[in-house]
């Protein structure tokens, strides 16, 4: 996942294209990368009938980053770095005793970008320092998270998804060698509606979007489709950490399927034992250092990233999520992500060239 941009924008040549990259990229003069938020590989394979265009594309699956959450994964895609390197290590992040929701870049007191400037919290430039055109929702322009993972780009906001292919055509005709497109419909529908007829309808719409973009490709161009994470249907299966666990926890961060527990000084082992006893049947219970030493956040974890992690993590492997009263939204989430199951980790990397 974090190697996609370096493979596209790095040194050119047949020998420089990694084996996991679809062969259609070799020799391409223009690349359009569409990131379909929430499009997991396993979910796609189970719904081939509603995605004829996607299923006709070459390529396969790749693995996203840990945690499997939009903040971490999108930043890894655009910067070409792991979460341990770029520092956006979760949906809700500990900023030194103050937990901030990173998509909103704030807490209960509102936007916190003055206290936590996006270019300081995430200092790594996107797209290897190149100024590239980015097609994303116009409403997202100017947000702190956009500034953190897409600063310095040429923003080409769209207000309706029907405009995306039109804008891609114009940018290809202007001979841009790389175009980045972000679409969030699948993730939103899965969260709110779960897997069912609404989800299938959204996949049909996304597949039509892919076909529309493919139809405007020019000779020598290629369309790549990937995603930041997949999904797991947890429904109403949400539990609160056991009282024995909560008694040792001062506050929580992360998200429901990758829940960080922050403990009082000197009680990490006691917290781990309690969490293992009560939740080991439904989650991987891991200490921070175990995760870092195991390379879960990449081979290098900066000091800043380390400080933003909790002490013990509940990483759900069952179809459940762990509730934190401070982590709330406008509606209950039916499908969720964040953990490291195959349904969340495996995402597509598919390619199509002009005329195919």
C-alpha cells in the first residue's frame, strides 16, 4: 500500500516496476489512480455480478496498513510512507493526554489545527514532493486532514461524481503524467447501511464511475483502482471493555476495532492480563512495544508516532467493536474497519488501459 506512489512516481524503467504492480503500468506515460474508500478485496470478489468493469480489470489484491483506517491508509498512499513514519497512526489519536479525532482534526472543543498544525503533526510531503492534480470532493478542500495528507497539490474539487470522468479527460488532455482521484461513497454506505441492497447499489455506481473514467483514457494512459481498507459487518455487536479493564484505563483512543487503552503508570502488564482474560476470545490483545517490534506500523516508528499510541490494544478478530463513550458519531456504524482481518486488510490494485 505505502509503495504505490513511489512505484508510480519514482525512477522509471521496467526493472523498477515491482511484481505486485499490474503489468499495464509498465511503459504508461499517464497514470490515473482512483482510491475507492472502503472497497475491500473480499467484498468485491463476493459481488462480481454487480461490478463487471472492476472484475474485467487486470491485477489482484494487496495489503493495506495498520490500523486499517482512512486517516492512516490515505496518508500512507499519498506520502508513500508507513503510519510509523508519517505519524497519523489512527482515527482518534493521543496528542499528549488529549485525544483528537483526526478526520475532523479536533475534539469536543472544535477544530484544533492552530494548536496542532497539520504540517507539523504530519510533516511528510505527499506524492514525493510533486505537485499533482487531485480530484476529491470540493467540500473536503481546506480541511485540516486534507492539508495533512494532500497539501501542496493542485486541487480539482468535484461536487458530483458525474463530473469526475469529465475532469479526468481534461487533465489527461493537458498531459498530466499522474492524476489522483478519491471517491468515498462505498465507505459511507457500508458504515450507515451495512452489506445489502444499498451497498450493492453503491458498488454498481462505483463500477459505472470506473467505466466512465476508463472511457476517457488516451493512448499510453492507464487507470489504477485501489482502496484504503475493507469492511466487516459488526451490526449491533458492540461491547464495552470489561469493568476490570476499565478500572485500569484512564482513557481510550483509536477506534472500535483497534481500540487503544491508556493506563496509569506502572500497570501496563496488569492491564494486558485483564484485557487478555476478558477479551482474548474476540481480540488480539497486544502491548504497544509488541506491535512496534513486530513491525505492524512499519519497520521504522518515529518518536512522535510512538507517543501517539496507547499502552495496550484491543484488536478485534471477531465481528465486533469496542465502545468508547467519547468516540461517537451521528449514527451507529453497521460496517466497521480498523483491525487486521483479511476482510479489512486486503484491497484491490487493478488496472485498465485505453481501449480495454
